[in-house]
C-alpha cells in the first residue's frame, strides 16, 4: 500500500469515530428537539387547561354571588331578571337561566321575561344540583332556546339548607374558542377543548364543522388512561398529527393540541439538516486538510523515490530540501551514498582501465619469452612455465575486463565503449570458435541457428563477446552429458534478439528471477564469485538493451538479450572511416 493510501486510511480511521459521534449526536439532537417540541406543546396545553378552568371558575364565582340576590329570596323573579341581564353584560357568559325543581325554566335572558319557556336542556345537571346543593359544570349540550351547542355552569340558589332554584350561565363554544385564539398557537397547529365526555367544545380550525363531535378514538383512549400525554394519530379532518393533551383535575375537561406530522417532522429535519450540514462541512474540511497535509508528506517521499531510483541507475544524486525533517535526513543520506558510489566507481574505472596496459605488456613479454624458449636447447620446461603464466594472465585479463564492464555499466558511460556496427553472425561465429575445444570432446553439441541477412548491431564487440563467453561457460558447465547448447539470433523491430540455451533439468522459477543479481550462484556451483550474470546484465543494459531468462520445454534455461540495430549514421561513419564491419580482435 502506498504512503498516500496509508495516510488516507489513517485520516479515515481518525475521522470515522468523529463521524460516528456526529451521527449519534444528530440522532440524539433529533430526539431531543422532538421531545422539546412535544414538551412545549404539552406546556401550552396545560396553560390552556388552566385558562379554561379560570374562565369557568370566574363564571361560577359570578353566579354564586348572583345567587344571593334578595330578589330571589323575595320571590320577585321579574326584578331578578333585570338584575341578571345587568350582570350578564359584565361577565363572559352568553345567557343566564333560572330553573325550578321540576326542570322548568323560570327565566332565560335569551327571551323576554314572561314569555313561555321550555324545560331546561340539561336535566341531569339540574337534578344533581338539587340533590347535592353543589355547583357543576356541564358537558356540551343543545340549548332548548338557542338551538345551539352550549356549556352551562350551574349553582344552587339556597334558602338555608334548601335549594330553591338552579341558577345557570351558558357559554357558546365561540366564547371558549376565543380563549384558544388568545394562546396564539403556531401556524398549522390545531387546538381543541374537550368536555369530560370527549366532545369538542371549541376548536381553532373549522370549529363550526367539528364542535359537538367526539374526538378521535385513539385520543379518547389515551385520555382515558392518563391525565396528560402524547400520541401519533389522525385528527378529525384525517390529517396525521402528533397530539398532546392535558386534562383538568377541576372540571375533567381537556385541551388537546395536534401538530401536523409533516410540519412537525419538517421543523425537526430543518434543524437536523443545519446540524448535519455543519457536521459534513467540518468533516469535509477535515478531509481536505488531511489530504493536503498527506500530499505534502507524500511529495517528499515521491521525490526520494525518484532520486533513489536515479542512484540505482548510477546517476549523480543531489536531493533538494524537502520541507520535511525525516525526508531531508534520507535525502542527505542519499547524497552521501551518491558521493561514495561515485568515488568508488571512479576508482574502479581508473584501476581496471590502468591495469590493462601493464597487463598487455606482461602478456606481450610472455609471448616473446615463449618464442625464445622454443629456440633454446632444453627450453621445454621454461616454455611450459611461460604457458601456465600466459593462462594465468589470460584469466587476469578477463577479470580486468569484468571490472571495467562493471565500472562502465554502473556509470552508464557509453563513452567508454568502443561502439561500432557489428555483424550478429560474426559474433555467433567467434563465440562458437572460442568454445570449439569443449565441443571437440563430443559429449556436448553446440548448434547455431541464425538467418542470413540479419542487420548489424551497434555494440562494443569485445564486451558482447564477453557476454557470450559468460553465458556459454555457464551453459557448458551445467549441461548434463551428453547434451546440447543452442546459440540463436533473430531480427526484431529495431533490434536483434540473441539467445543461449542448454539442455538439462529446468531451473526453479525463483532462480530465473534472481540469476542476474550480483553474487547469485546456482545451487550446484559455488566456485565463482557470482558476478558473471550480473556483469552480463550490466554490459547489455549499457548498450541500451535488456536481458532476461525464460523457461523452455526440454531446456534447463534460455537466456535472451537484445541489442539495438546500428543506425544509418553510424554505418555511414563506418564507411567513411573504412572500418570493416567485422571488428578485428
């Protein structure tokens, strides 16, 4: 996983608990706000219940004072009628009636005094007043004179302990509706006053339609089990509402408030939306800031990766300041490593290059000494000694060539190569001739497969022959007798592909990927330093080609390498210099 991805995961791991906490906070806030709205509506219902109780109590008090009128004690009903009409203009009632024990109305301020009146429209309350001598508030009933729904407050008119009359003051529902309006409920809310039987006495909306009807069954059921509470139900007009109610402990009347569910949830969701939007904005800002900081952290790492790769290619490295302390420390270490490698490679290049001249002189002197030893009588022992010295010198020359190949390839210095247009067939032929003594033994067949007309390659012939020597040496070393080794070349687009293969048990796949690493050795062989294949890779890559190993049926391994085709300008230059296509060795 890349550092940027890990930083992103780290940021997400840090922000995830915050996001979860924010989600829980939003849910909690939603519930809290819902509870606050419901509690506010319940407080309003309680206040309305108290206002209704106060309205009824004030009317009862006024009636109780009026019931002590001396006109009633004297039996002067006409005078009391005048007094009742005068009092009615000062209190909040709609009419006053006086009813005797038989239920007959003796006066009703809605009718002129002396006019025939019907019986009282609420005989049950009249009976209870005469039986108990107590005041009562009636439920909604139909007034016999007004022919309208009315609520009555009934008090007894006493003479000692005897109840002479039932004195009642009636309220039309619109009078109590004004009490609801004074509360100024929020737009869309519906308030209703219910009597003890659950009938609608007053309503803030469409009162003329619903006064006298019973409240919704679900609301009545909830009110039967509690003095106050909340529930979700449908209002009388079918609108889904969240209802709260409060019942009076004095009159047993109730006030219910319905909040349309859509409006209720809309108000809550608007609040939650603001909270959610703010939370998301904060999280987005956190992600953006974390992303920016992550990019600032990843950028130096990417820069270090680029310079590390350049160091691996043998280039000089100078890491600029990266504004990150740890990255700057690594950058300084890369700079130091680059200087050390450059110094080491310079020494290696100079030493290996300078060793060639004295070694060449040594080999030349050995050859001169050999010719002299042949002419001397009894010089055979000296000649054999010189021959062994020549072989040792040849091996040393090979080692110097290897060191020089490493120096050239690690510094990517093609200027140290003697590039020329070289015939692929000539390279194959020279490589085959070098191993002719081993082929002559007869236990290994060396076969060359190459088509005529292959284009010349751009190469340092000595270095490429060194590659063939290393590859063929390994092939002959690890081929089971009898066996075969195959040299091949084919033309590709822009380059020529060479290959060396040998028969035998196939190499393990892990060896195919590691064999070009320095100091790698096959498990069967521990004699060399393990630099041969690494040197081959260095030489081929310095030429601008590539080398790789591949498994092949019937073969232990096949090593491929590509060399670029010689350019036209090079061929023209070779022609001008009259240099032969096949370099002299």
